């Protein structure tokens, strides 16, 4: 019921997860504040004769690509990532990185480490496991996706960009919601509007390159 009072549903990871790359708690706090200020309920009442659950905008934060909170099926998906790189620091040959990478994106060549960016999902586990700094962070932040839903016509949210700042993520969400409130048709739920009017003309939110979708 809480979502019908606030006019939005904001989901997130479990607290204190050791796999978190970004802090969902800080971002949630900022999003809650900005979404409350948007005062969505009166706007939704103008748009829909009766506000049903699927009319309520859904925003989901996952602090790593494991995506336990199921961001792929939400209107807004915000997923933490950490892209690793190989540095000049001498490798100790412990192979902790090889063992921790379940994607098999890290391999031992006999002399050193090989990193395959095509297989890497940018979870950051190898960087956390490396005692020497041979594997380090190239960049990190939030991957943004739009337009996911379940129901009669399910679809996965589509990747639209990356941002490193929590505040910019908040601005991105609010800007798109504003756009929906202004230009969404009567009785048109957000995910259909995103598919029709936004994903063909995305307000892009790219900040870092080297993205792997
Ligand atoms: S998505 Fe990642 S950080 Fe969030 S609960 Fe799952 S494993 Fe932990
Ligand atoms: S970031 Fe994750 S997926 Fe990528 S190489 Fe490291 S452990 Fe493997
Ligand atoms: S974890 Fe670090 S030190 Fe160990 S093998 Fe991998 S790159 Fe080398």
C-alpha cells in the first residue's frame, strides 16, 4: 500500500552485502527525497481513472551486477559496476583472481594474468581479491537501464548509459519522470511511455567509456 501513498516504488539490495560495489543506501536516501518532492500521486490521479499497481513508477537499485533486487524488470534500473584493469604492479601469482571470477574472464597464462573484457560482467570481485594491486579499478559507478516490466507483455530494461555520481542518477530519474508526467498519454503506464517516447530518443546519461552492456 505504501507505493500508492508515495506514488512510486523504490527497491534495493539487502543491507551490508559484501559484494556491493556502490552504496545503495546513500542513493536511496537521495532518490526518496527527490521522488517525494515530485509529489507523484496527484499527477498519477490526473493520468489514470484508478491508480493500479502497474501504474506506479518502479525504480530499482542493485549495488552490483548480481542484480538480486531484479532491476531488469523495473521502469528504472540502476546497477553498480566496477570495471577492472591490469596495472604495472608485479603479480604475486596467487591466482586468487582466477579462482574468484566465476565468468572465467581472468586466466593464468603461466607467466601472469590475462583479463578478457568480453567475458567480464564488471563485478569487481577480482580487484577485491588481489593482494598486489596488479588488478585495480579502471572505473566504477552506476549502469542505467530503462523500460523493464513483467505482465502480459514483459520486457527487460534497456541499457541507456552510465553515471558515477549519485546526484546525477537522481537528476536522470527525475528528468525522465517529469517528461512522462508532461507527455505521457492518459492511461499510459510509464514503461509503455518509455518504450514509445523515450527509448527511441533517450536523454543520454553517458559519463564513462568502455561500457560493456
Ligand atoms: S545485487 Fe550484489 S550487492 Fe546487491 S544484494 Fe545482490 S549480491 Fe549483494
Ligand atoms: S570484474 Fe568480476 S567478472 Fe570481471 S574479471 Fe573481475 S571477477 Fe571476473
Ligand atoms: S590476485 Fe593479483 S597477485 Fe594474485 S594472481 Fe591475480 S593479479 Fe596476480
